[in-house]
C-alpha cells in the first residue's frame, strides 16, 4: 500500500512541475508586460481581461471535474459512461456560450467598457471555451494517475505561450510606435494558440466522444455539481471580481472630475497597480495550485481508509506550516521581490502585499478544509460559504473602493477568506468532524504573524543586514515547524 502521505507528496511534486514551474514562467511575463506597457493603465487592461477569463472559466466547467472524481470514486466500473456524460454536458454549455458571444460581442464589449475593442471579447471567449472543454480530459488523466502526460501537455502550452510572448513583445511590438491595443491583441492571440495545445494532445477524447446520454446519471451528476459550480462561481467572485469592480467603480467616481477618456485611463491604471502587486501575493498560491491538483483525488481515495482522519489532520499540520512559511518568505523579503516589478510606477501598491498574502493563506486553509463537504456529499454547504463570501466581497468593495481605492480590495479579500476559513471549520466539525490540531494551527499562525510584526516594528534599513536578520527569523520558523512535527514521525517509526 505504501505511505499515503508520501504518495500525496510525490503527486504534488509531479503536478507541481507543471503548476509551479508553469506559474513561475508565466510570472516572468509580469516584468515583461510592465516593462513593455510603461503605463499601468495598459497592464490594467490585460489584468482585467484575465480576471474575466478566470471568472467565466468556473461557470463553463460547472463543477464537473469534482463531480467526475466523486462519481468515479463511487462507481469505478462506469468510468467511460461517467466521463462521456460529463464531457457532453461541458461541450454543450460551451457551444451555447460561444455562440451567444459571437452574436452579441458588441453590446458585451460596451458593458465591459471595451467599446473600441470588441475583438478582445471574441478572443477571450474562444480561449475560455478551449480551456473549459479541455478540463475534463485533463481531469481524466489525473484520475488515471497519468501525471507525466498531464505535465507534458501543461508545460508544452506554457512553453509555447512564453516563447511566443517573448518573440512578439520583444521583437515585433514597439511601444514607442505601436498602440498598446496591438500588444494586448498579441497577448490574447498567443494565449489562444497556447490553449489549442490541450485539445491537440487530447484529440482522442474529443473524436471518440459519442452522443449517447444517460439522463439519470447526468441528473445525479448535475445535482452534485450544481452547488459546487455555485461555490466555484462565488469563490472566483472573491478572487477576481475586485479588479473588475475597481475599474468600474473608480471610472464612475472619476467622471465628474475628469473627462471620460481620462477617467477610464485612471481607473485602468489603478487596476494595473493593484494587479501587479497582487501577483507577488499570489506566490503562495503557486504552491496551492500544485497541491490542489494532487489533493482532491488523494482525499477521495483516502475516504475509505480507517485512518483517514489521522491522514487529514497530519496533512493539515504540514499544510499550515508551509503556507505561513510562504507568507514570511515573501513579506519579509519584499525589498527583493519588488524588483520582480521593474517599473517603479507600480511600487506604490506594495503595501497591499502582506495583507493579500495572509488572505491567500486563509484561502488555502479553507480549500484544504473543504474536503469535508465534498466527501460527505453535502456540497450545498460549500455553496453557502462561497455565496456568503461573494456577498461580503461585493458589499465591502462597493462601500469602500470609492473611499480607499485598491486598499479596500485587499482588506475585503482578507476578511472574506478569513471568514470563510472559520465558517468552514465550524460547519465541518458539526457535519463531518475531522479533529484538526488547533493548538498547532494557532502556534504556527501566531508565530509567523508575531515574527512579521516584530521585524516591521524594528524597521531595519533595507540592505544586507535586513536580509540576514529577516531570514534568520524565517529559519527559526522552519525549525519550529520541524521540531513540532518530527517527534511524532520518530515515534511512529519505532
């Protein structure tokens, strides 16, 4: 059987090759974009378009990935039927969506404040549809533990995206001659080409798809996936809607003081500054993405084990230690990480990074906890938690963006993810109790936050001395986590 924790760690490492390396490579596009697009407003357009892609992607996959894993776990003998029906539903949903966008792209562009560039909307929709329809075949590879093929597909698409971006943005696009719109179109076209890698590699799953529906199975899958889709939609509201709201609210509030064109430019520049700093905070989520790819099928596989709760508790202990380490690593070395954004025009947004880092830590813990409602089939609670977060996100942003700008977006994210983490824990202990070690959670979180505030209070001047002292404290934190976890591992080995 082997050690399940070692298996999870191994799968996280393999999936992490595509996720962590891929995201790191994609992160290298941020300094490229902020260098090429000297004006933050131009980078703001790119950031908002990608926020829309993430937003729509959740709708178009409709929670079918998780439903596929759940039904496959319960009925492994019906693998092909489960895959076929979930895939057919996704293809149909996406076909309808793409048709609507092609017909109504003009009005949609007006509503999104892209009236001059309806081609952005068509390119965006095509990218999302390709990615969404490829999600199920990729999930099938994960279920079959074909990690190497999964990684190959992901890295090929990422490599193509990076390579074409470098060629077009460095050798073809000329900022002093070409309009920013040309560069934005280049970026979207490159993304479209890179996305096509997935269906090309997975063509067998597409061409062998038979239009044979199992109405009863599909009804059951939709019943399971619908709350997950709602939860996913609400979750992505928490994750990306702030950029969209920041642009529209700032634009509306600036019209009285500025011309329409100037107000739009200012609003987009605020989105650009916020998004560039948000990228630094998302370094925590690089680890989370790799972990999530491996964790979901792993947790379902462990659900029938007698020792499942011990496994879940131990995983959570390691997880909490790791995400708070990520928080310290980035926040205490922000004077180094800021050069990731080589344009000083964006640096005013660095003050939001520690807030967003902690918010992403809370989000990661919540995601790790969320297995309770997926395993128990009570996915409605995931929807309730996410919808509560979405309402809070929209409310806080609408109230405070006019007063505090993008700082309101950062604090709203912090409070929403913190609230969801607490709500998920309390509901989980009532409906599917897992005896998490709250003392360790408290120790790791308090130690990390205390280290951060002590060093901020001391306020050592940026330089070699600051780097050494800050990282000595980070090593102290690593030692604390290691010391707390090691004794149990030793005790079990004897």
